[in-house]
């Protein structure tokens, strides 16, 4: 059974940093592109970043470019999102999702709240 | 970035009704579009890929159509469990972009 489990969310002050993790199981992790998508309270979905299976190709949304860094550890079947210089508008539920084009499996999400 | 215009933003319908949600893109994306359902408090789930292909396990009352710039998601006979928000997502290029969402109320 494919499972994606996010962790690392929480309350952080503006300007602070947080590192999200996504633990994958039930599939050959290295064979799949992975993604982060977020959803601000009461809002729609926003794609943030994607990484190829090897980690060689990484893409970012303009809203997070230069502040967020996506990485993966295929030996640990894990995906990471390092978030720096956090702003109030980064407050959202953060989901990891599997797939290059279609996001066929999603985690349950982890809440990040940026507030003083 | 490709702009997505999804409509309507919300709709109310009855059990058994046929409903259609549309998604228009700012440039042609061939059939590089998927549709997702998100129930309250849950993660999104993939319904349709390649604009018109039904994801495994998704009820056949869901269907997708379109190519180029105009796409549609149709629910042929609305069921109570279809109460959710629906999103389109283009994967023609980066950045990936979602439609604004359509909230379907029964």
C-alpha cells in the first residue's frame, strides 16, 4: 500500500525556518517524481515544487523560489522541504504528492502556521 | 505561467443531477490536464488524468473531456458523497498550475 506521511509542521515566527519531511512507503521511491503542494486556510491548491526521481531536476513556484529548497534522500525514501524566511502568507497545510504529471497519491498534510 | 480559469466557483445540485465543471487554460496544453476531488478536511484525490482517462477505482459517473484550452469534468448522476471541491491541474509545463476550485454542494 502506497503511503506518504508528512511531518515537521508547526508554529514559527515570521522570518523563521522549518523543515518538512515526507516519508514514503509501498512503492519504489526512486522511480517517481515527487511534489509539494500547499493550501492556505479556506483557499485553493498551490503547487510549490517538484523533484525528479534522481534529484537532478528541481522546479519551484515563483512564490517560494529562493526561500524554499526541495531535496530527497532515496536511501531513506524521504522527501524534504527546507523553508526559510517564512512569511505570514506561507501559513497553509502542506501536502507531498507522488507523480510527474498526475499526482496519484497524496499525504494527509502537515500544518504550518507563521505568526508572531 | 499558464493561467487556469475554472468555473463555476460553486454550484448546488440535487442527487441524480448531471453537473459540469469547466477549466480553460491561457494557452493550449494538448490533453495535459487532470481533475482532483477534495472532500472537507481531506487530501485531494485524482479522478481523471490525460483530460479524459478515469483513474482506477473512480466511479464511472465521473468523466472528463476536452483538449487544447477547454476542458470539462462531468458528474453524470450526482451522489451525496460527491459533495466536495474539484480542482483542475495542468502539467503541460512548469510551473504547474491549479484551477481555483469548484465547490459542489448537494
